[in-house]
C-alpha cells in the first residue's frame, strides 16, 4: 500500500466573491448561498453602515463590532434578501441616526439650546432640528418595516460642496422598483470604498409602500 489514507479537503470560512455570503472554501467547493464556485475575495475593507466600524469584507459578512449585516460588494450580487419586517436593528443605531451622527439635528440643538436667548439662532436651529429628525424617522421606518425590492446604482459622484477634515462624501444615486413604477433615491456615504461602486451595481432597497420617498439601502452604507 502506497501512502496513507486520503484526508478530507480542508474547509475554511470565507466570503463568496459572487454574492458576498459567508460560506466555506475547499476542493470543488461552491457557495452555500448562490451556488456559484467559490471565488475568494481580495482583502477589501469597508465601514459598517450601522456603527462605522472597519471590517475586512473578504473575511466577514457581518460587522465584528455590532453584528449588523455589512454593505453589499461593489459590482455584483446585492447580497442576502432583507429579513421579514419588523426588522431588528443593531443596538445603538437608532440613537446614532436620530442624534449623534445627524448633522442637522446636532446643529439645531446647539443653535436652539445654547443660544436660546437670541432670535436669530433659534430661528435657524429649530427648522434644522425638525428637518433632520423627520428625515431620520423616515429612514428608520423604511429599515424596520419597509418592503424590500431590487435597486440599481445610477450614479456615484464625489460631493465637493461639503467636507470634514479635508474629506468629501460620495453621493450614491439609485433607482428601485415599486408597486407603481420606478422610484429614485440618494444617500450620502463617507467610506472611500464606495468609490468602487458604479452604474448598474445591484443592491437591496426597503421602502414604505405608497410613500416611495421613505426609502433606504439595506444594509445601509457608511
């Protein structure tokens, strides 16, 4: 007898380069989610859309910090379908969206609370506070109970009209299918990895039926 018994192929956990799902890699392996032959991703870092933590997207499909699903990969499959509503959002995301990472709300609070004795600052701050809070509530409503639908990126542009610490955000425009036709959405993203997104990329959108302006990407991008 030549040699010893054959050992089973080593299986290691990876993220599928076709659909972004967590699967295994080994001899003649195929993705457990989309069925395609496993194509291992090159090292690719993204920021979690829920908590902004950095993640190696080629190694994980859920955030190592908050556990939320990570944004879909540029150029391919939109990833797993959003779970049924009502959806449980990662801890802390609601407060970050409504307050701590809401520029309009924070400016509105500062202008209204800290300069309440003036006339000009509250006149500016209160509308900012209301607009920022209303916009965030609409996004929360879509994320928690919105209907899922397929979307497509229509444009990705660098917004040079605003900057933080010398960095500009990306504006990601997308179309999505609704019960009455095609609707349009836009989101702001600061993660440099969004520069890899391009027209035609597939993604998931959740929206409130009858109110297509209440929509959000699932998972959100940072």
